[in-house]
């Protein structure tokens, strides 16, 4: 497996709940797990995340209070955004922002993306998009 140069590691409150959300509901693949550390490495269409349950030796810079994801917006480029969106709707997962077209200025160009946003069980904001 090729590892991305940047792989966010998210501290979660319950690894089993997060594993269910990401793998079973959203379709991420669990690449590997360290059950003794309550850790999983997951991927979807080249997007990679590490999830580890909060514990005394977590790498925290301050006290962590729910929702954990305040200020974090993870952008995940997905090959079949429409299929994932329909899956989210079918599962009745709450949307933070419904499917929409967004325009972003990149240098001298305007890039148009389809995107929608949901929050994971700990409040991390996931912005799924497709150019």
C-alpha cells in the first residue's frame, strides 16, 4: 500500500462507533487495525485517515471536549460522489450541508466542485467532493 504524504490522525471517543460509521456506513476500507491500541487505518478512493480512541497517552496539546472536530474541515475527493451521497441519504445520516455546486478561485481560474458535508460521530466535518 502506498501511504499519502499527509495522513490526518483523528482522536475519537469510541473506536468501534467510528469504525462502524466510516467502514460500514460510508464504505471506507479498514487497511489495518491495532486492536490493543484501539487504532484503525482507513481509506476511500485514495483518501487516508488514521483513527485512534482517546486514552491517557493520546497526543493531546490540551483537554479535548466534544465535539472534537471544532475547526477541522477534511476535504475528501471521491470518484463517485453521487453514489456516496445517495448512500448517506438512504441511511438518513444528518447532512451538515446538502449536495451542491461550489466555486473556488484557484490562482486565475475558477474551479467548480460538487460537494456535500456530514459530521462523523465526534463532530469532525467531512467535505466529500468531486470536480
